[in-house]
């Protein structure tokens, strides 16, 4: 779609300009923070000397670098996110029963009173009815919760690239740059997204490119002999050979670069974007990518930028083919609108609209800042690279100084008198054990009087000790020398105390990341309850899934998803088994405890991928359970002789019953839970 600037109202054009100016002002305001992030990345890569260039990394004679920083970042990343987390649903604490007090004792008393005919006021029957209703509601909510848990886990594991790899990258980014972002949105069938890698792979990229090339051919921008025309023909041919193209929908996770998230100037605390009215995500796209994504041709109507420098803007319309446009997706919380604009383009790329999905939070980015500080003047937190940068430089200087000292302390000789250049060259180029004839040395002359050894200073290793630097690293980022592969002079007690402190700090970091996963799961569950259709849910989860078709907001208020605490870190299976060995014997002795539930939990602890149903031996089911008469009297095999109605009083099911007992009535010795257990879930509206 080409632009017709004459049809754009002045007010709309001015609004777009004001939004672009506001974003550029915010970007310039936080420019110092973005520059710090870029410098920290270079430092972690190994460019740790002033003026050092990436081309020097391949030089074996480059300045000395022992990259302890990268080792720390990799170890901390592996510790914080060691495995894919597990999710569970949790019901909000609500008092749903109005008459029943929630105890089995009250149910038994009420049941006995009804059977004895003592319930003259109907209160005991109301207790039983309230208990059954409460249990049915709990079962229904539980089934929805199980379905929601399975659905969210499916979308997390089905991401492309894999979620585990990208989550680890986010942790590594946050440790390197001070902050990492995860964007969670809902991708519809035909939604467009400017990210290069789509979270859920489909055929929309191919369709968009065909539309762009076809538009160029219709407008005369492409001749039939153009290579792009042949490319269009081949793409259409490939598309026609696949008549059934499945476009998928669901949750999409993106991991934007921290230098592309631009909060407004009112930011006071980065986690949660406290104080922000708007947050902008920046995309660096070519005009072709903009047309493929948004269907808008911006050629000649945008401000070109260098691919590597946001501040190197060129005059609008003068950009060359190597320049990119800056597309800004602005989430304005005050207006409750999402604006998509391009610097230099006079109109919106997408018509402003509210967010596609509603959650308790407005902004779709989840922030992980492990070193967040309370500093409203500089809310961008320090990274682990900054905290250990001076210690890393001290280690490098110690290594470089030691190398220089060893080079200067090599054996050397000085002359007591002048010798010829030829003799000096022979001495310089001599080989081991070589006999060297010197013209400058007389036959009776003492060589020791003509040559003397060069005085050198012995190496004092205390001058180049890195122990103080490693001690400061432990105090600043919590990693001691032993964790980095070295050995220190600390005693075993000191090392043990340091390791205990490190584990405490690490557990706190894991807990912070689990809080981030909890926040994502809660918002993701709300999105899925609002957007996913019943048919699609059953297709993904299975025919046993339960999904509400109406009043989903009420269900979303009733239950929420969360990550199981510590499940993103390394599991301590031995500790879990030890707890089971202590607690299970006591639980088995308690009346009313379901042994089957305990077995299910034990199997889950031993192997979290195991399915309990696979452990049930169906061959042990009695054949009578399969051939038992069906309700209504008809036998499974259809034999009239086996029909209880044709057996008279001798039939087992037709035998006379005790007085006061009706079919299906619970006996005096039976617990009231049987009535509730046999009641199925309440049908969903």
C-alpha cells in the first residue's frame, strides 16, 4: 500500500510526529544506560583492555586476559535456570459452602439423622446437599485447572526457538546487561508480528512475501524478466502444491534485546515499569520487512538509520539500501492504546487499538533484573559484569605484569668491551651447545672479562597475587575462587562458609526468577481463558479436557497458574524422597487419607514425566465388572435369561431389601463421601 500524504489529516499527522518525538526523547534520555549495556557485552566477550578491538581476539600475542567474567556468567546462568519449570493451578481461598462446615463428622451425623427419620426441619438434608454442591464445584474447577495447566505447558514447550534455550539466554542477558525481557502475547491465525523468529511457526511469512511481490508487479515496479518475478512464480507454485496449510494460534514468547525496550522518562523502578505511562519496543526493519509485516510501502518516506547506530540518522528519503527504518510499538497505558509508528513516516503503520488481550497488567514485557536497586535517578540496575569489572581488570593486569616480568628476567649478557657486529650477530643467533668462533676474542683472552651476565630481579609472586581480586569477586557477585576452577589459600572452614553464603544468594536469585515465571503463568492463563476456543483446547489437550464456554472471567478469578517453587533450578530428589520416608508412614495411619493420591505423588517425585494411568494393570479388573448388568435391566450380551427383571425374586438384584432402604440409598455404616464421590462434575454452560 503506497502512501497518499494528501489524504492524511493534519491532526493525525501531528499525533504521529508527537509520538515519534516523544520516543526519540526517551531514547536519548536513557542513551547512557544503553551504552553501558553494549560496553558490558564487549567486556564479557573478552575485550577487556582500553582500545582493544574484536579483531585482536584472534591474535595470540594480544594483551593478557583471563576471562573469569564469562566463566561466572555461564555458571550463574546454569544454576538459576537449570531445567524447564513445572506449573500447577491454584484456587483462590474462598468459602463456598454455606451450611456444611467442611468436616466429615458433620456429614456422618446428618446422614444418620436422615436415615433415622430425625431430620424434621430439613437442615440435615441441606448440609448433605451443600456438601455435594461444593464438591461438584471443586471437581469442575479442578478439571478446568488441569486443562489450563496442560495447555499452558504445551505452548511453553512448543515455542520456536525452544523456551529452555531462550530462557537461559534471558538469564545470561540479565547478568550481562543488568536486565532481560520476555514478551508474552497471543498470536492469532492471521496476526502479524515484526519479530524475525516467530514463536509459533506457520505459513504467514510466505503469504506476506507473495503479497508484496505481487503488489510490486501490478504497480509496474517489477518486469517479467526480473529475478523477483521468477521467485514469485516459484513461491506460488510451492503454495499451490500444499492445498492444506494449517495456521496455528496460541501464546507466543519473544525475547527482545534490552537496548530495544525504551521506557519513558518517568521510570523510577525497572521491574514492573513503575512510574511509566508508556513503554516502547523498537524494531530495526528494512522497508521490505515493513511491507511484508504491515502491508505498508514506506520507501522514500522514512528516516534511514545505520544498522548498528541508532543515532546515525540520515535525511528522510535519502536512505540507501543498507539502512533500516526504526519502527516503534508504543504501549500507552493512559490511552489504553497500542501505537505502531515509523520514524519519518507520516501515518500509523497499524490503526491504533487497545491490546488484543486483557490481563491484570498492561505491559506485555516481563522484567528480570537480578541486581535491581532503589535509585529513581538511575533505575537501570548494574550487571554482574559491572560489579566484577574492576576485579577482572586487576586479574588481567597481574597476569600482564607477570608476563612482562618473566620476559624481562630472561638470562642476558652485557659486553665488557666493544666487539664487531658479526660477532654480536653470531652470539644473538647461536644455537644450543654451538661452538662460536669470535674474531673479537684473542686466543689468550678471558671470555669472562669480556662478557658478563645481565643482572635481573627475581620474581616475587606476592606482587602478582590475584587473591585480593578473587576475594572481592566473592563479596560483589558471590562467586569464590574455587567455583571458578582455581584453588585459594583459604581453610576448609572458610571455603565452606563462603560456599554456604553463595548457595543462599543463589537460592534467592532462583526464587526471583520463579516469581517472574509465576507472573508469566498467571497472565498467560488469563489470556488462554479469554482467547482459546473449546474445540482447539480439546484438540491440543485431549477429549477429556474441560473448558468453559461462558463466564470465563469468573473462572479466571477463581483459579490461576503458577510455577512450582524451585522447579526451574536443579531438583533435589534425595531430599524429596527423605521427606516422603518420614511423612508417608504417618499419613497412612490417618483415617480418610487416600492412599492412591500418595502413590501418585510418589511416582511424580521419582519421575516427573511418568503418567500414573500407565501404572494401572487393566488385566486385574474382574470380568464381572465388564459383564455386570447395565442400568435399566438389559444385560451386556442381550440374553433375556440374564435379565434381572425376568428372574423373579431369586435374582440377586431383585432380592427383598431391609425396611427403610430404597435403591441407591446409603447404608448406616457407609460414609457420606460416597455420595459426593459418585457425583459427576457440574456441566459447564
